[in-house]
C-alpha cells in the first residue's frame, strides 16, 4: 500500500454550506440550491466510496435552522423526505449504510418514517457509513448524552459521554470540511471534532465535486496530527513503526 493510500481519512465530516448563495447567484429560489445540494451529496458519497473513506458525516439541517423562513423550512423537510425515498435504492447498491443523527422527536411523521425506513433498508451495508445530521446540534448531543447518563445514575466521565453521544458508532472525524467560505463550526460536532483537521473550502456546496474533495484530502495528507504530543515524538513513533514492520 502506498503512503498516500494509507492516509486517506477514515472519517470525513462536512458542513454542507452555500446552497442558498448558489441559488441566489442564479436568481433562483433558495430551495433550488438545496435540491442541487442533494445532487452534490450523492456525488460526494460515491467519491468517498471510491477514495476508500469509510465514514462520511454531513450536516444537513441544524437545530438553529428552524429559525429560517417557514417556506424554506418546510421545503427542506419535504426535500429530506423525498431524498430518503429516492436515494435508498442507490445507497443499497453502493453498500452505504445510512444513519440519521439528531433530535427526531421534533420531526414530522413523514420525515421520521422515511429515515427509519432508509436506515432499516441499508442496515446490512458495510462499505461506507453515511451519517446525515438532521435537526442536529453539537450542544444538543452533549446535553442528551448527559441526560441519558443521569437517568441511569451513571457517573459523567469522558468515556461514558462519548459512548452516549449520537456518533458513538464511529470513530471521531479525521477531517472536517466546511464549504461556502465561512470559517466557523455553527454547532456541528462540538465534542467529536476535538482533534479533527479543519479545512475550509470557498466552493459553494452544490459546486463541491471531485476536484474540491481531492484538494481537501491532499491538504489533510500534509498535516502532522500531534494529539498533544511534540512533532519529534510523532516522527519517532512513525520510524519505530516502519522499522518494526520491516523485521
Ligand atoms: C446550507 O446552505 C444548507 C442548510 C443550512 C440547510 P445554506 O442554506 O446555509 O446556504 P447559504 O449559507 O445561505 O448560502
Ligand atoms: C450550518 O450552516 C448548518 C448546515 C450546513 C446544515 P448555516 O448556514 O446554518 O450556518 P450559519 O448560520 O451561517 O452559522
Ligand atoms: Mg449557510
């Protein structure tokens, strides 16, 4: 295996931002941008599968996005329901296992049924895990995890919180990409992104394709991840690993 194949991020997380501006630039309604965003996500899922990424986590609707105009919110709910129904066949064909992450209790019946159905239908797939964060907030996630531990009268430790968090089924993201040019987290994976490499792309989400994804992965491959250690310790550990692999 070559060095670059080895360092493909296992888990990529993306704040898919810029749909509204993409549409506005074309004098289209914002929802047209969100529809294009679904196409970009389909493409990105396929690309991640091809590149050997094992987990893709995307931010599709934040707990703060309810504050948007009513017609945009209802358009996004409708789009989520229809995308779930339409995409499930190709997710199955491509070995993608879908998880919907977020506060389901506030979602309408149609969206909830759609996501439960898509999750059930893709439950046997193993090639790529796709976490769609919908009505998700990082603060909500930490609070719901703490609440669950309290209800079970368990001590609140870092390990227990990690286990109670809504992404406990996957390791933390290695690379966190935000499209659309903004350099902020906007209440995405507050707990899980503690040591993610951050990458900000100027591309609006509907324009994010192979070129942009590969640029983000190439940038990631140049980083030295230290997790609190010194650079020298990391270099030393790598050379130890290489020499023991040779013997
Ligand atoms: C991201 O695109 C998608 C959602 C938040 C649902 P935006 O709709 O935020 O796009 P901009 O930032 O207004 O361009
Ligand atoms: C973050 O984008 C949420 C999603 C991409 C779903 P926003 O467009 O809502 O973020 P802010 O409001 O610019 O911080
Ligand atoms: Mg935005």
